[in-house]
């Protein structure tokens, strides 16, 4: 392997991250102690420690109090729509030019952050879904992600409120991707987007898509037999078909269906046949296997969410503005990590750059940010006591 000729340090990464975030988020000073630089340093420290803002302020000796930091953020941050726009500009700031030269496969998904509490201003702030982590209440965020080996960037972020039209959410994410100069070759969506409104919009926009078709309709035990997409889920052989969805308003949408049957062979303790059912439009698949393997590419967005939660500031606040900021900063740091591996750490070779993610894992990069924060603001390594320490 060719030895590197240069060295990057934790201070280099910190200064780039701080300057990049300040360029797009445009935080303002709020008093002599709560400057924009100090607030970003405390945010990075909380991200690296996967802790709350209050815990970060207590751990750093020269940091402002948690109340002062929170009040400074609330006083200087813009409204939620403007903050979302700035976060999207930050996500798109370091995209490689190669992503804009040709159409790219994109994945759109919805991530739900569990929430145990009441809304702050409006009931629609809290999203209801299937129970997870002991609650059915969440704060929801939709993301658009480019599926490109070595350049897996998050292109857009959207805060989703209860009752929001998912077709409008998809439209907004694709619009943000277009502003970044990235056009979709096709979309891979989660089964939560299997709805008439989303399908009709994508067909009108001439955007090919692929998504799982959930089992809906009468079960096999019903006297009239199975119906709707459940018929496909009961298939024992792979095949092709068509299905027409009808919503509550009577609007219709027709999609092609691929059924991919496989033997479980003891996978996760299960046996028998499994039918994987996919709905698609605008694609000409060469085989059932191609459909399955293509959709598997979407699972890269699950890795993005795992890394998002490895750098998301923990909070119990009811304010959706701060929650959006914490999610957005975590995604920006992850994009910075992807950019570092592509632009700085990649090894040149014939046929394309070689990416070695073990050279600087994501958690190692966030620990670098923590180390610089401790050097800048100091570590609180003592606490008041009522009695002397026994020797």
C-alpha cells in the first residue's frame, strides 16, 4: 500500500467542521461567554459523548451553564423552516462534483426519534406510529440519501409533522436534491411510502421507483379468500404482476409487482418459504434477483441512521427547533466524515479511488472533536464535597 505523504490532525478536522457549520448555520454571539464558536464546541462535545447539552456544559470547565447555552441557542436560531433550509445547505456544501454529472440512485426514508412527553405548541409536532422503545409518539425526520459507493452523502433533511402529506415530503426532498445538482436515476423507498398519493406524484414526475409492497387486504383464513397485496405474499413461486391501489377518496394508482420467493433455510431460526413482494414503476428489471439485490442497496441508509444516533445530542426538550438542530448537526458531521474519506483519506489508484473506512472510523472522528473541545474549554475534573477525601 502506498504510504500517505501528509497527516491530518484532530485540530484540522475540528477547524474544518466548525468553520463549515458556522458558514451555513450562521450562529450568532449571545454575550461574551456564549459566542458562536463556544456554542459549536459544546455541541460537538455533546455529539461526541452522545450526551445532553447540559451534561456537556457541566463536563467542560470554561463552558457556559446549560441554561445560558440553551437560552443562547433559542435566542439566536432562526425559525424552524429557515433552520431546515440552512441545515440542507450544510448537507449539500461538500458534495463531490462527480455526483452531479449523471443521475444517481437515491433512497428516501423516515426516521422516528422516540419521544416521551407532550407537544410544545401544536399537537402535530408529535408523530404517531407503531410502538417502539416504549412509546408510540415520535419526532419524525425524512432524509434523502445518495447510494454511491464511497460517496454515501445525505442530501436533504425534512422535519415531518403529524398529518403531513408524504407526497409533499418526497417532493420537497427531491427538490432539495435538485438544488444540490443531484438528479435521481431511480428511488428506493421504505414501505411506509406505499400510498396512492406518493405513487401518483412519482409517476407524474416520471421518476422510477422501487419499494416493498406491505401485506394488505383479507387474510387467507377469510371465507372469501385473500385480497389486495396479501395475494402476492401467499405466493409459493416467484413471478410478476400488477396491482391497483385505491385510497379513501377513490383515487387510483397502478404499479407493477415482483414476487421473489426464497427458502429461509433456518435463517434466524425460521424455515419454509418466504415471499418478498416489491412494487415498482419505470424500471425494466432483468430478473427477480435484480429487484431484490437492487432494493438491498437501500439498507445503506440504515447505516446512516445508526451513525446519526452515534452523534445525536440527547435531550428531553419539547422544543422541535432544538431537536431538529441536534439531528441536523449529527448528519452534517456524518457527511463531513464521508467527505474526509473521499476527498482526503482515499488512496489513488487506476480505476477509481480506494476507500478504507477503518483508517478513521466515524466514532474516532467524533472523539477527535471531543479532544479538541476539552483542550479549548478544559475538563472539569473536580467537584465540591462535604467531607475530605480519605487517604
